[in-house]
C-alpha cells in the first residue's frame, strides 16, 4: 500500500532533517547550500511544505545525497559524538593527572609492602 501525500511530506521532511543532522549541518548551513530560506527549509522539514523538484535537487546536492535518499524509509540517525569544550578538556586532563598520580602512589605502596613482607 502506498503512502498518501501527507505521509510523503512528513517522511521527506524527517529524512531531510535526519540527513542534515547526520552531516552536522544547521538549518542555516543547509539552506545556504540549497539556496533556499531557513524558514522554507524549516517548513519542509516539518512536513508543512513539499518542495518542487528543482528545490529537492538543490537540497539533495546540499546534503551531498541522491534525491532518492530523501525518500528512504529506513534512514537511521548517526550516534551523536560527545562534544567537550575547552574548559571541560582542561578539567578532564587535570582529573586524569590527579587520578594517575593517586593510582601510581597506591601501586608503589602495595609493591613496597610486598617487598617488605618478602624481605622478612
């Protein structure tokens, strides 16, 4: 059984958004690449508007995708990458150094105890 017009608009919008997010593009970036307004792209992604074939082609090109990919039913989101800002990186590095030092101290103490017991 085929999809009706509203289901096609909804699926198309969902797929465009999914492909855009997978490429880590904002709506502004894709709108610029496709030479359309952000508002129009937003309406397409929400299934409110159905673009003409030339606009579909521009969107697909902006996404570096084939037009048929915009209509697939099995698209899946890519797992999102963990983003760490510079302040968090500094904190993680400091924490890593402190933990490494504590682990090394604990290991050294354990080795010294074993050696002391062995020497008795």
